[in-house]
């Protein structure tokens, strides 16, 4: 999902505000809130309860764990494990954490028939959505075909703690699931501390557990998919789960009147071109929800919805129409909607 810290926190804050107004008689419970920067974005954690009171100590532990994820998986750090693998000719021994995330990327690639591809970096860069600058002209079919030759998870394999690639140019980018993994890491830490009520947000990928500071289930806002205002499309109560949203309505550019999304379809090597503008996925793990949301955006409204329904995935989709927006959700998602929204 692409949004700024102000945009997302405004939506989260509004969700809390709605809860507070409707249940103002519920006494406020003590909570600790910390915020910081990681992975080129923000994080925010709210822990409710009386056992955790030292915000500074919590932040130090959180920063330490997120820093480790960056040292392992960031493509913006030349010395990270992932960067060193990308620079290697054939293989590299890495940490169990990096192996875990790569294996999930491979699993999701196979599950989604390649809609999620953690080796797509060369094509993302070609279209100007990576470290490379925006191209002076739209890539040619020849350029796209050349980049496609060096992508594909079929060229990537895992053997114990060793990553292997069948072609030296293979470039692995875990940005589609690494933020979600960071959320899962922090949740594991809070669970180990014995905390039962919290919200963990890393760049818009979320996990919640228990109750908020009003003693009520967490309410989370799904953003209205427009780039002209900050507004809420829907409010959900996800229970003890992760929530990830992917959309193409903020990160794009236009060339000669044609809109180019940052979401690249691995099958075509080109930006997606359909009317699906936002996908929200609920899953027990943020890493999985993160990857599935991206894959469903690539698939589009019809194929994506059919896939989610067949797989039993709780999914909420927003499609742009000539008159506005159309909402669509799977049966598994319905339980998380507020009663008045069903």
C-alpha cells in the first residue's frame, strides 16, 4: 500500500475517534504509544494495559528488531544479506529470517500463479518505480522482453540456509512482504512480553489483538481510493488478525494522457491496466496479507475475486466505475464489517 504517514494516521485516528464517540461512557484504559521510522516509512505501536509502562525501553527494543530486518532484507543497503545475494553470482548463506521471508515469497508466487513475483525488481526499475529515475520515454517491447528474461521465481531456490539463483542477474526484492514481516516480528515480541491488547502498524500493514483503550474491539479504517482527499470507505473490526491494503491510486505517473501504475504485471512486464483500485486482505499474518493484497491487485477485479473466493481469503475490493466506486467482498470478509455496513 502506498500512503503517507499523515494520511494513514489520520484514518486510524478517525477510526478511534468514531469508537470513542459511540462508546464515550467506557472508561479509558492506560496505553503506551510509540512512533518511529523504518524501511523508508513509519511505524506506530499502541499497547493497551497496565503491565507495559516504559515507552523508551519499548522503543529501543522495537528499533533493534526493525533494524535487524533492514540489515537482512533491505535492497537500499548494499551490505544487507539480500543485497549481497543479489550481487552474488550463484548463492549465499543467509539468516533463517531471510530464508523464511523468501520461502513465503516463493510460496505465494506459486499460489497466485506468478501474480506476486519477488524477482520483479528489474521491471519495476525499468518503468521508473524503483531506484532508477522515471524513463524519458515508455519502455519498448524489446526492453521489456529483455528484463523479463532475468525475472521469475523459478530461477530462485532455497537449500537449508542457502539462497541459490539459476541466473546471475536475478534480483530479489522483498518489499512486497518485508513490511508485513516486520509487523509479525514486533507482534511476536509483544506476545513474548505477555501483552494481549495492541495495534502494530508498519507503513500501513497492521496487526491488532484484543481490545483498544476503550475496552472495545479495534476498529480499522479502509481508505477511500482517491488522491484528492483523505476519506474513509469502510470501517472494519478485524479481531485478532493482520490487515493489508494495496492500491494504485497514489503511486503512478502520466505520459501523453496515459496513466502508468507502479503495480507491474509479471506476465506482461507492464503496469496493470484495469479498474480495480484497492484491495484489503485479512490474514493471521501480516507478511501473508501483504503479499496477497499485491497479488490480487495485479490479478484484477474478476480473476482476483474468483481466486480469493476459491481460496477462502477474506478480501474487500474497490473497483472504479463510471459513476463512482463499487465495493465487493468475499463471504469470509463479511464477518469483519460493522453490522450497519453489511
